[in-house]
């Protein structure tokens, strides 16, 4: 394989990871959505590049779905929800920015240490991609844990799925079935999230999921 | 029956998938609830018939679908419980409409989602392609999420949100594991669709890279383990069971947990074929015991009747997981029998609990007592269900637990002590609650129950028959599958 091709694939995958890190320290919901949209665009570039490198034209479809759905449609809709719910204030955090970033760096180190020695047999592009993908998945999880706003949790979950798409396209020749299903699931996820975000707002007058704790089944009697 | 199968224009496998799928759009547009509930029953009945036809169909495999002994038995069980639950649901939702908890528009949605869930579970069961299996579980999860939140009360929305977040993260991690499995299998089998076929992967298991395989299993375990409701990942389960409509609690406990465990076992079989990979048995035994003990202790402090039995489901999935962790023909046999019996008995209990909650107008355990004098038939059904689920003879759960304990003593004597302690703890908690609910002082409101008791007693009867006498053919079959599981 051409060294330059390899470097470009590497660069794009790393770009997705860096944007995941950037998601962690955004303070405003609108900024979180914008960074997520940017991540989806870089992801679609990365998938498109993999399609060229692997000579797999069907990956272009995956790239296109990622670009349109996660890069344009979902962020636009989320912006609209945020405006409608009037929640473009500061993002509340459970853990503050500094420790979150440190935890994020720790997770990246962990995934590289975990994947690098294990995936010796696969080709180098797949291996590096895979370490990045795992890091993106873990950072998405971290984002979901450290935020308590329903919209930010949605973004965290979709960023986690970006990591899954990155991993699926890095695995050479993975059948289209799975890629379509990922895109499909993201769409369903979005619909469900949309429904829930509105219902949470309707019932609780807020999208702060911390409020949900009040109703934790067993405590109902002490209210 | 073989001639009948041959004469069909479509294979039974296709029917099991197509019948529920085609029913979704039809059920979504029918606005008369009696008609749609009847149609829901009819469709579930047809799916069950198609599942029965599978018994006579030849075993076959393709790159996408597979039929072997292991999944036939689960498909028959799933479609059967799906059918009886649809019968139960038809009478249950009538009451919900009368009390205004649900509106006809939501019922259309409810029936469509019911069939979506059944179809998706069948898809997960018949897939040979590990990606397709994942899609099936994901769609089933999303369909149940929608149904858990259907009452739109704050509690229901909280439960659905929690279930959705935890379920999605779990299913996301399972997908990561699936990709890893493909990565390792494609180096041996070659890139393309065959590298995702489960039977091809099992055949080549010994040649696969053990380190990568072990890493993949960790992700699959956390992912599908969340769906099974194993202890550290169980947080969604009690809420989802308690806040959704009761027929959904019945299928969640009786079916979806089984399907997730089935997926996990398929991957266990892959790792069993590779001597250098991690020891899956030890991990499953640990998780199983932790779930059992944790749930047994939690049973004592429940205040909500559906939540009580949700924790009991965690307990029983723990027991089955422990059995498969021990492995070997006898323990696997016990595990399979336990999955089947739990499915039948737990859905029966939820049927009874649904009637109780409707009659008493509450799910609070403190407000439910004295059923024996106000609703004698229901009290008998509920008491028999509890007696069956805690593992007292002569019901089938006793058989499977007895079999498990007796084989486990030979293999892991110390762990078996823990197992028995957990079983006894759970028995104490459930019998104590049953005593109060059935024989306590009657109080609070008590409406007559109009719904049908047939599904409840059919399930209990089957569990009773299985406890007294297992047909020779079924025993042979369980043995075959147990040997398959290794």
C-alpha cells in the first residue's frame, strides 16, 4: 500500500478522535452540536477515503449516509429542538472540564495500549483505525456520563456510534448489511431521542435528566 | 407434517419472519381496538404455527439464516409465549382503555410495536450472520423501549429513558465486539459475507487469533450481558418491567432476556472452539452468581409488586448463566431447561400480577393483600406461580434447579454453596411476599377481574407437566443441544 494513502487514512481517523476530545470540553449545547456535525463530516471523509483505499464502492453509500444524516439533518433538527426548548445556556457538568479531559486522555491511552499489541495479525491501517475507533467509542461513553442534559446525552450516544462506523469501515470488506444497519439505527435513535426529549420537557419542564432521579421507582414513597 | 412443510409456498423460516413483519403496517392503521387486538392474536397464533412447522422442517444453513436444534427450541418457545401473551394482552388493554390509561391511538402503536418486537426476536434467533443477529436484537430493544414509555407518566418516561440509554450503549458495545469477531475471522475465512456467518466462524475457531477473540468476547459480554440483565449491568431492568404495560413485562422477562442470553451463548460456542482464548465459563459463573446473590438480597426490600418479580428475573437469568458457565452436558441441560421454565412461569406470574394490579388499582405491595378472600381463583394462580418460580416441587423450575445443584456439587462444591444460599434467600423473600398478598387482611379497593385466566393456567400447567414428566423426545432434544453447547 502507498505510504501517502496510509497517512491520509490515519489523519482522517485521528481527526474524528480529536473532535471527540473537543466535544468533551464544550460548554454550550449549540457548540456541542456543531462539533458533533463537524465530526460527522470528518467521519464521512474518512469512510470515503477507506472506500478508495479498499476499492470498495459500497462504502461511499455509508459515507454519504453519515454526511447527510449525521452531518446535516440531525444537527439541524437538534439546533431546532434546543431553540424551541430554550436551553442554549451553559452546559451543566457533573464533573468539571479539567478532570474530564484527563479521563479522556486516559481512555485514549488505554485503547491504544489495549488494541495495539492484540491486533498484530491485521494490516496496519486496520490496526490504527481500530485503536482510534475504540477511543472514540469510549469518549462517547464518557460524554454521556459527564453531562446531564438530555440533548448532550443524545450527542454523546451518536458520537459513540461514529466510533462504531469508523471501526466497521476499518475492517476490510465488511458486508454492506452492517453499515446500512448502523446508519439505520442512528436514524431510529434520532427519532426516539426526539420523541423522548420532547416528552421529558413536557412532563418535567426541563431536559435536565437529573430531575429524572426524583422518580427512581423505590423512592417514590418518600416524596 | 413433513409433507405439509414441503407443500408450503414459503419455508417456515420465511413465515416466522414475514408474518409479524407484514402485520406491522396493518396493525398501525386499524383504529378499532377490538379488531386490532383480535388481529394481533391471530398473527401471533400464525407465527406460533409457523414456529411449530419448523420442527418438521429440515435443518438448513445459508450465509444469513440458519436452523439448528438450538434455535428451533427457542423459536417455538418464543412464538408460543408471544401467542399466549397476545391473548392475555387483548383482555388486559380493554381495562386500560376503560380506566383511561391508554388511548386508542396509542393502542394502534402498541400492537404494531408488539409485532415488530416479535419479528425482530425471531430474526435474532434465526440469523446465522452475526451482524443480522445484532440488528434483530437492536430492533427488538427499540420496540420495547417505545412500549415501556407508552403510559407517558413521569415514571414511565424515566424508565424508558434509562432503558434506552443503557440498552443502546450495551447494544453499541456488542456491535463493536461483532466487528472485532469479523476482523479476526476475515483473516482466516477471507473478507466478505461468509466471514460473518456464525457456523463458518465456529468451524474455523481453532485457527482464529485467540487474543483478538478474547477482546471481542469482553465487548459482547458487556453488550449482550446488559440485555440479559446480569448484575452490574442490570439497572434498566426493574424500571422497564415496573412502568410498562404488564404484557410487555411478561415478554421482556420471558423472551427478550432469553434471546440476549442465546446470542451470548452463540459466541461462547465460538470461544469454546479455541483452546487459547479466555475461559468464558469462569466469567459466566461469576456473573451468574453475582446476579443471583444481588437479586436475592434486593428482593427483600421491594415495595412494588412488578419490581419484585423483575428482580426475580435477574436472579433466574443469573442461575441460567451460572449453569452455562459450568458447562458440560448435564449443567447445559439444566440451563436450557431453566431458561424454558423461567420463561413459562415468569410470564404466568406477570399475567397474574397484571390482573392483581388492575383489580387493586395499585402496584404497591403494601396495598395488596388478602387476595384469597376477594379473588380466590387469581389467588390460586398467583400462589402457584410463586411456588413454581422459587423452585418448589412439583414444578419444572425445581427440576432444573435440582439438576443444576446436583451436577454443580461434583464440579464446583464451594460455588454451589453460594448458589444454594442465593436460592434459599430468594425463596424466603418471595414466599414472605406471597403470604401477605394471598393470605393477608383484605384491604383497599378490589374490582372484579374480567380478563381471561386461560393463558395464566396454561403456562402453569405446562410448567407442572414438565416438572412431573418430560417427554422422551424433548429430553433427547435438550441433550443434543446441551452437547452442542459444549
